[in-house]
């Protein structure tokens, strides 16, 4: 039976839900889901939206073209944080523009092409960890490993010249970290935009065997991509690549070494279990402070789990809550099961906005974990987890530092 919208308005609950600790997922998600997998919520800036928490309804929001990212990108007053959301390029588009850009970019992220990168990525990881091992602990795992890894990998894919990598790393770290001074983050983004703009000019004169040269060819030979779209796509790939490693992979290591040390030790002698371990952690570890993905706006009146959604209303797909749906993951969905046989998690999204870099992110996490275990089998976090600090002014759960020793 359809639930009338007015009844839900009267019970709007404040969102985002506060977390009492870094490793706790707010219990309000489960409480809301138990009442209805679609709830009415009030956002920090006065707007209201629908919060989808059930696995089926979240997947529908992500897959159904009736729920538009492009429309949501036009309505900044619906955002969840004071900072503007990066809506350029793939994130803020719907088909057919999204399809055109994604088709071009996805050529660089096929499973086969990414697999060919494995030896080079392994060499990058090995070099970073070897250099880190020359320091006496505690050292910052983010500074020495988690931040430079994705930047070095994506710079290789994009064809960033070796002499520019150091500046490239500085700008990307500034933009991604989301410092308390938003002007600094904006300056980092602007520097990257100008950097990629110049790099496109250089690649046009002297193309190479890299993604940026391929995108330029698509523009010059097929007129499928504008220079602005190339720049926006390049920045997005860098941002998304950083997010998966600095936000998620850091927490994987923290959780395994502090809460599951026996499994960390198990993985040293059973590297074949690293891949399913990564998948289970992708299911459980929240990426954002809000527990939800980018909002969508309904194009037409529709229904979710019996709830009436009117055209123009925003829906927030809470992937982290969906990944804890007891219908899919059993009576104790918070429990990590590293032997889970089926794991249809939404850690990389679903539908047309499924993370284009998922194969690359998985490779970096799997090889990163394998080599961390090899270089530092006794790795441990050097401070209590509750003393770790998150970067302010960003919706992502990016840590300021992760001091480790061994």
C-alpha cells in the first residue's frame, strides 16, 4: 500500500545521523529502515529529502533513469554539506551525455587493461613501502603510502611527465584533503584544472600511449569530447582515485590491525583470501560521514517501497545502509564475514554511475594489502583509534593522518 507523502513529512527526521565513534555506523539507519526502507529526512540547510536505506530500493534509485543526477547537480540548495559537490563530468550527468563520456573513459579501465598494469602498480607499491620502511616508526601511513599511491598510478595512466609529478601530488593532496580552509581546496582544484589544460596542449603536440592522448584523439578525430570535458574528466579520475584509497583503504588497514589481528595474521599465509577480505570491507566500511551517496531527483511521480515520491523531490541513496540490509546480509549485518560466499554490495554504486575505476581500485587495494603484509607483518596503529582525526569541511571520511609502527 502506498504511503501518503504528507504523513511522511510530519515525521521528517534530522539527517545526517551523528556517529559516536569512527568505527560505529549510526544506529539511526537501522532504526529508520526497520520502520520503512524509505524515510523522510530534514537536511542541514533546511531542505527535505527522502532517504533510501533498503538494498532493493537503493539499487533502484541508482539504476532507474527516473532518478536523475543531472537534475540534482543543478540544485545546490539540496546538498548535504556546506561545501559544493563536484558535479562536473560523469558525476553530474545523465545519459546520453554521460554515456558518451563514460564510453570514452571506460576504455582505460577495462579489467584486461587494468590487469596489464598490475606489474607496474606492484612496483610502485613496493617502492613506496620500501621507502617507508627506512624510517623509524611511528610514521604516517597516509603521507608515505595511501596518498601518493593513487596519484602515482593515475599520473602514469594519464601520462603526467615525471618532472611534474611532485607538483601534481601537492595539488592533488591539497584538493582531496578538504582542509578547514575551503579557499586552499579551491586553489588545489584550480591548479589541477590549469595543469591538465596545459597538459592537453602538450599532448596534442606530442601524443603518447596514455589515456589523455586517447581522449584528445577522440576530440580531434571524432569530435566527441571538448577540452573542458577532458579537463573535468581528468580531475574527476584523480579525485575518485584518491577517494577510494585514502578514504576506504586506510580504514581497511585500521580495522584489520586493531579489531581483527588474527585475520591480518591469517592473510600473511593465505594471500588468496585477500580479495574476498577486500570485498567484505568494501561492504562494511562507510566512505562518507553522511552514509549516503549523491542525491538524485525524481523526474516523474513514482513509488519506492510503497512510499510516494513526487517529481522534483530528492532521494538520497544510502549505500552504506543498504550494505547492512538484514534481508540480504542476515540477522547480524554489522558482523564482518570474510568467508561470505555472496556479496552483492553497493560499495562502488550501481547502474550507469557504477564506479568506472572499480577494477583499478580493487587492484591497488589487493596488492597494497598483500605487500603491506609482506613488508610489515606486525604493522599496528600507533595511537588509539578514537584519537585519529578526520579532515574537516568534507563529506568523505578522510583521515588527517594514520601513525603506524611495526
